[in-house]
């Protein structure tokens, strides 16, 4: 997850994690087939149920970075669905198993619609509330659930007339489902979608800048986690034959959390290691008796502080201390522009923060292919205007259109996908992602291939991914960054930030690019290069809105300049005209002329 | 009529204890942006603290309270040192997990030390009801309300009227700006954890007379404190107190009329509804967002 401020992006191809996963599964197969006693098989089967639960939890907690406290409840819901339908109504596995997945899915869907939008602790406590309601219902609906005593008589698994007997066959079926879950999780997270989740949790602003639909991504992760939990609960009910309300208690949830953190929260072998370790630990450490939870607590705290990437991460570090730098692809030309070019038009934009008026009726038109410079004293509303246009701040009033499209009804991500891309005053670049990965991700986001459905169809990995990277490299060449493409964003000097941000913006096939003080901190040579690149982009019909204090840079670069003061447009026109405007000179108080 | 009055008094007493928990919750949330999931277990620790000190010293609960509060403040410092400061540069979720771990350790340490049987703390003064003619009111409930009121008002005075409180509020509002003004931000955060634990401990000592204390007492409290905070709106101390009183009253009345389970279920359902419909709290303002 998440627990790491700078998550490493998933490595490509047939990497260490894949090998580790196969080794673990093969080792377990060997142990189960040759050495295990009946009791050993039973413990192994239960560990399989936990592994499935943790694999699912990795989606919401590890990849999406949201603390759900309902994973135990979804597990319990799956277990009770199987138990009630099997014990009371004698329904078969072919019906009860899918239903045990669907019931938690439906409840997760209903809760998620509103809560996933909300930040961190809202979601954590809302899911905790859900878990408590589930526990209360189960304990008090005794006729159905057996109350606090639990429900006995859950039948074994039988499918197509075949009955799976306890022992090796049951172990094989459960671990077969685990292997299926592993395959699905690998398929969903190996490509650019896995990287998209890393951006989502480490830098939400960067995620919205490349048009990632954050709520949709988190929603999908939450549903997957609920589905896996339901399947795990159903299998455990079949294995033990009894379901009790203990499965819904907070301690079961915390055990799942501890397995995930200790094993490693974004890596597939981590789920297997965490589940196996914490299932076997109480077996090995009998002297702990019922102090296992105390040990879990201490281990959880120690891991989250000392090794947030978990045991799987530690193993990965030992096996591959340095990620291999992959060879750069051959650039594939991206046609800059732009069938969708359209003017941006804003009228009477207003925005106040508390009593402070940041925008006081701003009118603005930016035509395709023009570079509009936006200047004004500090606090005049420049960045607020950029934030309003890009959808990060909702205006209090006014009209905003791109061509015929009303921007006021769109979210920041939708505005980015509609063709308004932007860079930030403090660049929003996920430090551990390579430049190439970031721009390729933006390219994939623009093509609509980020998400679990596209990744299931392989549209964000393998050959499609290589095509996105080739296009990304073409854009990086255009902004003069090709040789550093494999470097992590965080390792590059700040003076290169504008190039990364511009390449990321161009990856969205933009109609309009907004830049906030791109020339800040640049030497004269770099400023000249920036100007050249911006004019080249504008010549392709892309509009640019450039916020800048640096007049020697802006005057030769901009086609027009607009001046904001206290939230109002006090002047606009060609650079030379604006500089002579008395109102502008008065606004820059104390200056006889504007520094030119 | 008499029953209604007694019921309302019990509800207010419960709400007053919840208010202490909720105040500590808001203090830490504002100072760090992170939820202290161990807050409920700190209440439990305070309850055991009071029970243990009572078995060593034969004095009324009121005299034990300062000892419990001081010991709990130290525990709060330990929580900050273990669960917050090593993780302060990580996403808030990391602190959620570390405080959950602390809660787990506290719960199971209590189980190991004291076993699962409920323990009771001594009453604040004594348990003799106060009588006016036919009217008999629980003196414990009145004492709980009085003690909680003193602590809440003391907290309000500290935050509003003292230099220390001003530094605490500045830290909560904008940590970088506070640091630039020369406020020792880390000390203020540690102090917030200490105050939160002290308030939780006081609540534990007050609750553990009528409601007893078991190792798992804390679990439900974190949700109730959160519900109080959500009702009251974020960051508002007065709102959290009002929310806590409402939660206590509601729980007591519904538990008496229907059942304790029904009261809890309705509260949690209300939490979900509020989060779905008005995440900024019933009385709160919408939060702004900086880009």
C-alpha cells in the first residue's frame, strides 16, 4: 500500500514476485501431497481461505490505499450466506458459492456509492460501522443464524454430482480457488492499471491531472475486495462445517489487516506469506495460548514502522536490490493535434473563500493556438482561476465552456479528459514513478484503458503498454527529456519539472494546457528553450494559458497578456499594449514601469 | 415522571463521559489529521487504572482521578512516541493501522493481566442516592456530570484563554505556519496525545463504576465518539460535546424502551446515513480544499 509514502511501481514481466508465488504454491502442493497429516491438511485449507481473503483486501487497502474495516464483515457475510442456504435449505455449491460472492458485493456496492468519495477516516469509520451492524444483526437474528452460538451442519462442497471429501481433495479445491484468485489479481494489477493505483494513493493531485477517475478506481477495488472476501468466507464455512459470529468480530478483521501488512500489502506473494505465517504461528507457538492477538499487535506495529512493504517487499529487496532499467522503446510519433480544438470561454467567474473574494467576475476567451499570459500581483487570483478552469475548485457563479461543452458540470478528471491539461506551481509528480511510466500512464488514461475491465482484457500490459511507452517517449523527445526517461521523477532536478509536466499534459491530446509559473527558477538558456517548446506546441493549434511573473520570458512568448488584480481583469491585449496601460502600472504599485 | 428524570440524568451522565472521549478524539484528529483508533482502548485502560488504584488506596474515586489522569497522560505520550512520530511523514492510513495495533496490544495486555471478568471502579463520591421527598437521584450520575463538566470547561479554558492553548490551536490549523512562528509543533502534537489520553482515562474511570470495565470495552466507544464528532461537525469542540450528550441520551432512552442492541444498531445506522447524506456533519461547515 500506501503505508509507504513512496510506493514502488510494479515491476514488469516475469519478475521476482511471480517466481516467488509459483515457488510458494508448488511447495505447498508438495507438502500437501506427500507430508501433511489430516490435521495438517485442515490447517493448510484454512490458511487458503485466509490467503483468498487477504488477496482481496490488497485491492482496497494495498492498491487503493483506503482502510476498509469491513473486510471481516464481507468474509462473514459470505460464510453465513453459504451456511444458511446450505444448512436450512440444502442448496448446492453451484448456487450458494456465487451467491456468497454476490451478497457482499451488493452490500459493498450500496455502501461504496457515497462513502468512497470521502477521504480516509470517513471511509474507515463508515466501514467499521457497517461491520458492527452486521455483527449485531447476526447475533440477534438467532432463528436464521444460530445467534451467538453459531450455525452448524454446513454441508461439504458438491458440484455436478461429485462430492469433495475432506482432506486432500478439499485442500486441493480451496487452493485451486486461491490460485485462480492469484491469477486474477496478477492479471488486474501487473500493467499500467497497477501503476495508476500507485499514483492514486501517493499523489491524488497527479492522478486527477492525468484524468484518472479516482472514485471509479476505488469503487472497483472495494467491490473486488468484497467479492474475494465472500468467496473466502464460503470456503471456510464448507471447511469447518460451522459458522459462528466470531468471524464477524473486530479481532478477525484485525487479523486480516495484520496478515496483509506483515506479508506485504501490494504484492501477491505477500498475501500468501501473511496468511500462511499468521495461520501457522499460533500452531507453532502453542505456549502463547490465547496471547496470539497480543503478538499480532506487536508484530503489526513493528512492521508498519520498520518494514511497511512487508515480508514480500523485504524478500524482493534481497532478490532484486535494484529494479532493472528496461531498454527504452523506439519512439512512436504522436500526432500533436487535434481534431477537437475549440475555444475556452468563461464569463463572470466568481469565487470567494470565506470573506476573501478571489475571483470577482472574470471574463476570458482563449482561442486554439494562442498563448495567453496571465499576470498579476500575488493574491490577485491567478492560481484560483487556473484551479477553477481545471475543475479543482468549484466557482460560486459564472459560465465556463470548452466549445459547446459546459465545464461547470464536470469533475476535475472529466475536465482533464475533455482536453484541459495542466501543470502545477509545485509540480505534482509521483517521486518513485519513472518519467516514462508517468507519461505512458497519462497516454493510457487518455485512451481509456486504465481500470480493471481493460486490464482483464490485457489492454494496459504487454504490447499495448509498449505502444503507450513508445508514444510517451515521442512526447518526451519533443520536450527535450528523452535520455532521462527511465529515471524516477523524484531523482530529476527541479529545473526539469516543467518538461515532465508538459509531456504529461500533451499525453492527454489536450485542447488547452495550463501552466503555473513554468519559468520559475530557470536559467536564461532554459527559459529560451521553454519559450521555443511552447510556441511549437501552440503552432499545432493547442491553446496555452501561462501564469508567470517573469516578464522578460513572457513578453516574447505570449500572443496576448491578461492582467488580474484583486480578482478582476484590469487589462488585456497584446503584450506591448498591456505594459503601457496605466491601470496595470498602478496595480504594480511603486514601479514606474513594469520590469521588462 | 421520576423515571423519566432519572433516565435523562443517566443519559446525560453517559453522554458527559462520551464527551470526554470525543474531545480527545477531535484534539488528536485536528493536531495530526489522523484518527487515533486506540482512543476507545485508552478509556478501557483508564477504567482498569481506577480499579487497580482503588484496590491499593482506600480513598474515594474523586481522589483517584488525578492519579489516573496523570498516568494516562504518560500512556498518551507513549502512544504518540510509538504510533505517531515514527509515521508522521507517511499517509494518514499508516497511523490508523499503528493505532489499531496499539489498541490490540492494550486490549490483550488487559486480558492477560486482569482476565475477561468485568471489574468495577469505585464511585466518584459514594453510591447513596440523593433524595428530595419522593425524588431519588443517583449521586454517581450527578458526580459524573459534574466532573466531566469541570474537565470539559477546563479544556475549553486551556484552548481559548492560555498561550499553550493558542499554540495548540495554531498547530492544528496549519502546522507549517505554526512552525514558522516558532511554535514547537512536535511538542504540541505530543501534548495533544497526552490530553486525549488523559480525557479518555477520566472517562474510563467515570464509566467503570456503573458500566464496569472489560478488556473489550473500548471497541464500541471509538464508534460512539466518532458519531458524536460527526454529529457535531468537524473540528468544533462544542459540537463534539453536544453530539456526545445526544448520543448518550439517545442510547439510554432507546435501551430502556427497546433494548441495548436496538440502540447500538440505530446509532450505527444513523452514522452511515449521516456519512452518506451530510459528511460535513449535521452542524458542520463544508471543508475547503487547497490545490
